[in-house]
């Protein structure tokens, strides 16, 4: 029996779409690049379903999925962000800013990946720190919303609007390394409130996708940004009683473990 199974093909499809997103960004089609990150997430979601259907869940697939997620949600968005800030025939300062901003998802994504793997950051039914797909969706939706709004900004201010997004991009990157609890689907039984809000979210995404297809305007990315804000700040209303029991002690212990490991050895 070979090493690669159907679930792994789906996972590699996630990587392929993510890479295509980076290619489109480099070629100048930034808006389509943002959409493709969403398409890559669909494949990322489906590989687990395929693994369960084919009964082929294994450690190799889990590790491949982690690597694929890192590429799709950290490496590829770095190219999209760089392309968003890079101006053709721009100055050295513009090139430097574009390079630094492209490094934001890459550097924070690398640190988060290493932190979570080495220190086994895993609290039941929650992600700690902004999940990688959410970080990527934030970046892509902010870029899309910025490009959308730029059409309504006077021409003399148009080249500078994207620089107002810099603090937000850094905040998104920094929150990758936080211990803030984000609702996870792993090991969670979806309650009625969560099912209701998820149903509304799906309907809104479908409708905004149709609006985007009809008008050509990036309403889908605007809707995605709204969903990410709701997910970040309002999902605690969907927490089950006792969800966060032991959370503060867990975080305190993990921070102590990391601090001890950061001490000089010998």
C-alpha cells in the first residue's frame, strides 16, 4: 500500500491552491489570490472528512496536514501581503515596507507552529491564539475590503490607504502567539446557539458570493471580514458551561514551561 492516500491528495490540493494564490498575487491579481485562500480552506476542511470516510486516518496524514496548513495560511499569504503593498516602479522605501509586511504572517506563523508543536499547546475544544486559517482570512479579507473601499477614496489619498492597515496586520500576527481561547470544532458537540450562528454564517457567505459573482465587487471578502470579527469577539456567547474550567491554570503552567525552557542552559 502506497504512502499517499486519497485524503493526502486532498491535503496536497490545499497546498496547490495556496501556491496558486501566491502565484496570482505575484502576477498582480491580488483579489483572485484572496479568494483562492478561501478555496484552499475548503480542501483543508474536506481532507478530514475523506480520512473518516476511507478510514485512513494516520500520523503521516496529520503531520502532512500541519505542514500544508503552514504553507497555505502562513507562507502563501506572505506573498499576497507583499504584492498588496508593492508598487510597480516604487521607491526603495515602498519595497522595504512591502517586504516587512510580507514577513508578518510568515514570521508569526513560523513561531506559532514551533511553539504549539514543541510545547504541545492543546486545550480541549479550543484553539489558543488566533488559528492559522483565521489569521489568513483576516489578512485576505482586510486586503479585499481595502481594495473595495479604495474605489471610494479620492485619488490623491488612494495610494496611502493601505498603510492604515499596517497596525491591524501586526495585531493579527501578534495574536497568533497569544493564549486567547478561540472556539474549536475538535471534540466539540455543537449546541443550538452555535448551530444557529453557523447556519446564518453559511447563508451570508453564499449570498455574498452570489453578489460578488453578479457585481464583480468583493462582497464575499467583506462578508468574510465580518465573520472573522464575530468569531473573534462574539463566539463566547456560544461557549458551553464549564468549557473554560482549568483554562487559567493551564495557561499559567504553559507560560511557566516556556519561560523555563528559554533560560540559558548549563
